C-alpha cells in the first residue's frame, strides 16, 4: 500500500476536486500523470473506482467504499508525520552511551547530568568500559572514544583535542631518576594498560621512535593505572584529560615532555549520520560544547 501512496493521494484529490484536470492543477501535476496514477490504482485493485464522462465524474460503489478508507489512511499518515515532526527536537527516550572508565566517570557523567536536567523526559544508560564496544550488537547510540576510528562503517565526530603524555609521581622520579630519551624507558618500571605485558609506546618528531616497553604493572583499567602512578610505582601513558589536573597540581610530573606522543583526539562515534534521534544529535552538540570549553592544555 505504501507503494501506492502517490496514487492514493491523486485519487483523493480527484474526488475532492471533482475532475482529473482540477486535481492536476491542485497537485501541480500534468493531466497525463494524474490519469496514469488513477489507472494504476484501479489496475492494482482490479476494480473501476470512477465513471468518467466528458461532463462529470462519479464514484462507483467500490469507489465510494474505497474513498472512505483512503481518507482514513491519509489522515493517519498526516497524523503520524505531525507526531514525528513535533518530536524532532524533543529529547526523550533512552540515551545509551559508552565511554572509557576514567574519562566517563570524571568527565562524561557530569555532562550527562547537566544535559538531563534540561530534558526531564530523557533516561540515560551509561556503560563505562575501556574496551571497544560494538554499537550495532549492543544497541548503544553513542560511543566516546580516544584516537582514530578503526571501523570505517561508523561515523566519527571530533569532540575536542587530546594528546597522551608520559607521567610519574615526584617520588618515583626521586627514587629512579628521569629518562632522558625514549630508549631510557626500557630501564624503568612502566605501567601498561591492556592485557599484554609488552606494548609499544610511539613518539613523534625527529626520531619517530617506537619503544617496546615491558610492564612492571599491567591492568585493563585506566583508573588502576592512574592510582599506581600517583602511588609512585612507575611511569604511565595517559590522556591529558585524565592526568592534566594532577600535573598542574604537582602530584604527577610529565616525563619526556620534549617528545610528543601520537595524537588521539576525542570522538563521538555512532552508526549513522542521517536521521539521528534528537536525544543523540543534541547531546553530541552539548557534549562537544562542554568539552571544548573545558580544554585548557594547548598543544602537545
């Protein structure tokens, strides 16, 4: 029936206007197009809907019955379109978001709370996970991720700058000294985030060095790695968003500041660019605004 919608509209307008020519003028379509649509509709139904003469147009008995149903169908379609149109900028339903543990807890959760206070019809499901979650399988609307997008089927919108830094506590530096170049890291106790003890730390600049460090401490949780660094057990590689406040306060010291790490901008990742639900579209805009306002660390 949806395929016949233009034909239904033409039929309803023919009856309303009283003739094919009047319907063609009101719909701004040519007379042959209107005639063809009526003929297609009658052919698909297998019955004649109107009797046409040179002077007048009358409905058949089947046409009378069908016309009443067509008006009901078109009215319901118009009502549905109005409902959706009214909801286009209404933030409601469940917003499902996933974000890294530490960043989600410290940065995203407060922004969600602020956003939700202005949209009382909104419910939120926030999943904190340092692993990459499959949005299509889990039904999650939006992922907050650091770094480049590996899945080309997803859409990524940059939210704010970010870079990674090496850092350690003053106590660690006092006890173990400070590395002078990337290769020196091989002699230090490193904190690795992940499941493997060995990982690559990549530097940009003149040397583009890659150091394969061995973790003296290994965890899959960014918060735990952060705590270990504060406790002085090793050197950790973290986002400036996670450790910037500690560096400013002197609780952590930046290690090898002359060597920049790979950039890792903060992205909102979702499955489709077109027809985003208002809760997703407006939250992404709100999130981007708040994060860019909070950014204060300049360039790496």
